[in-house]
C-alpha cells in the first residue's frame, strides 16, 4: 500500500486511530475526513511528515464527499451514530451517507471500499439503529458491489465506551442492572466482544487481499458471553463488589422515555431494543480467522485498563 491514498471517514474515532497507525507503518498516504480536523491532530505523530492529512468533511453533503474521494485509491467508512436526533440521525448517517460515499467510489474508480456496520443489522429489526445500518449496507452494495463490509460485535479496548462506562457506574452505584424480559431471562442477551486492534487489523488485511472484494465479515472475539457475565467481568477487574439487580426491559423503556430528551441521556428507547438482540457471529459467516487474525481474548486486555477504577490503599483509609 506504499504511497496509495486511503481516505478514512471517521478516522479519528475509536477504531480509526488504530487503522491510521497500521496504515502509516505500511507507507499509505492517509487522509482523515472528519467534521473538525483540529480535533484529529493528535494522530499526526503516527506518520512521517506529510503522510497524514486532515480534511473537513460533511458526509451528508454529496459534493463534499465527491471532492474527498476523487483522488483516493481506497476508502474506509467508519462513521455511525447512536443518536437519532437532529440532522445527523440514523437516516442521514447510516443510509444517505453510505449512499453518497459508495456512489462517489463508483464514479471515481476507487480500488476498494470498506464499510463498517455492526453484527445485528437487519431490515426487519425492532431497533431502528440496526434497521438503518441494514438499509445502508443495501445502498453500498447497490452502488459498489465489490464493497467489503465488516460487522463487528461489541468492541473493547482502552478507550471503549462500554466496559469503561459500566465500570464508571460501578464506582458510584450500589448495584448493576441486569436487563431482561422475565425473571428467567435477565442478563441472557449474548455478545462476542472483540478487541479494537483486531478489528483494525482485519480491516487493513481485507484492503490488502483481493479475495475480500464483495464479501461480508462478521467480526467477533474468541468467546461468547451473556450480558450478566460481562457485568461480572466489569466488577471483577474494576475491583468492585456490587449487587446484580434484575431490571426489566419495560422499566428500561420507561427510564429511556423520561431521559431521552435531556442533553445527555443514559439510554435511549432504541438502545433498550438493542439490548434484547444477541450480538454474536453467525455460524456460516466469514470471520477474523478468514482474514488471517487470531482473536484476542477479552481477559488479556480488559484488566489492564479497568484497573484504574480500583481504589488504592490510600483511598481505603478514608
């Protein structure tokens, strides 16, 4: 990939920064397309002088997307949202933007387009998040049939917003919620957490392998966990002892309704729906192993960054 131009939409995010590092070592010329380039400058030291550039991007605007993709050899779209508010909602970010990107890739003869969505995408899903992601994939395939689609499960790593969030909650709450429909199903939703570096390496490997064109990969870790098991892992490695309290989805929906319109909401109604859906790799899916990657065990990474939530000896004296 030496001296080939790779444009990354959302390149300063959780996954993007790992991709940038990997591509820089391979000699790629990287263009990071973000809303606010100044906030992505922390990535500059990952490459040589002039190797990484930052461009202001509005992926909702077709002309803006065309200008960015015109001189690209490869394009990676990492942009997504959990918010369905305002102009940057599920429709504009998950459907219209992929349409803009894939049609531009076709127009300008881009070699590879990688589109990152999520395990669980389904046009019939009760979750608008998963439904919109599925329609976005359809748009991508319509305009760029050779697009490579990656669907990761729950992603973990030092800057993740899942394990860190629940470890933060455990700092102040005497209990941790275990969601479910009935008493016998609390905490039973399944996840297959995958290490962010593995996700990034999988994306880079699929760029380098022509055999990946037009394929869909479901990206998961080596082990499937229930939601309850994940909460137990959070408590174990953050050094907390908390009660695991059954929390019905019905109550979660009420809480979401009450808080959804606040500036910062704990959970949305659509996220409650997402919590009801298993998030694991399909039995017949292409996986990380097909990209030459052995998935990293959660237990070998998560303890290293949840350790900061443990109280040291000085704190225990108070």
